[in-house]
C-alpha cells in the first residue's frame, strides 16, 4: 500500500499534451507553404506595380508626342499655301510630314467624274463632293469641294456652281482613307462610298496618274452656295494625362497591397486571411 502524504500535489495526467504537440507539428509543417503563398502574393503585386508604372510612363510619352503633333498641325493649317507637291515627290508623301499642309493648285475640274462620299457635318448628313482636277501639268488630284445636302445630290441641281475653265483651288492636303468607314465598306459597283479612298475612286472613275492624297477645299464660296467647303474637322483626343494618372494610381495600390502583406506576416491569421483583408 502506498502511503498518502497530506498536502502532496495530486497530479492529473496531461491528456492535452499529445494533442498540443500534434497541432504544433501541423503548424510547423504548414508554415513553409504559408510563406510560399506570401511570397507569391507579394511577387504578383510587385510585378503588377511595375507593369502599371510602365503603362503610366508610356502614356506620358504618348502625351508628349500628341502635343507635338497638335502644335505641328496648328502651324500647318495657319501657314501660307504652298504649291501642291509634284508627281516626282508623291511616293514620299506621308501623314506625319505632310497631312494638313495648306496647298494651292490650278487646273480644270472634271465634273462628269465626281464621286459622292457619305458625310456627317455641322450642316447635317449628306455627301462630300470629290471632283478630279486635272492640273496644268497633266496630273490629276481629287478635290473635296465640300458638303452638299441630300436634295443637292444630283449634279444637275448645282450646275451653276460647277466652275468651268481653269480654276485655282486652295485647301488642306489630306491622306487617302482606304477601304471604308466605321462598320461600312466602300461599294464601288453600286456607287456607295463611305470614305475618301483615292485609289479606289480613281479606279472606279477610270483615272490615271492620280495623286495619292486629296485636297479639302477651303471655305471660298461657290457660285451656287454648294458645295460648302472649309469643313475640315481637326481634332486630336488628348486624354493621355488622365490615363497616366489612372495607371500610376493602380500601381500605387498594388505596391501598397504588397507592403501590407509583408507587414502583416506575423498576424494571427494565415496568409489567405491576410490577403482577404488587403483585398
């Protein structure tokens, strides 16, 4: 028989010990996976911040380019008109260097080969009147003489405005608009034109030695009041600064998310829980 000593501690067996040890073992095993998830999340946030910052810088570069373009075009449209480029220089004509230059040319209109192109202007819907002009050098250039409403579509309704003999035209050099307009393709066979496609119009009208550009005639009035010239719309959307600020703001949010994940690594929640808090 075992003697009982008064005051001796009665020690109960530690039944929770093995359970606690098992939990600690599971935590120790899960910790590498938890840290791996943290590293992956932080890496994705950092990469996202770098990519978004690059997009913001790109938009700033686009803004610089757009401002230079606007300034260049403003100088061209307000400059004194220069003689239209001659055929030998036509292959070098391009939008960056030549579009919207003010030019002047003399010749005779070929009214019987005009082409009507669908237009939407401040005067409403109607058509641009593109008429070939044979220059004194024998070359041909399409001239957008201006806008006519639907009731003046027929050429016979504006014969008094179709100038004969040698005329002088001044306006803006414009680049060809191939294929068609938004969601609509030019249909030469049926005479439906939605863009000023110089090559296609020249082919449809049987014209050769045609300039690869056309001229938007200025606002000089026609005898009959139509076509109405000088309606060239020169607008260049410039929202690049807003886009840049948006990308930079998103980059800051991604960087902040990465920092918060790192600072909260010792939080009692697991990485998934911490990531949920951040998001």
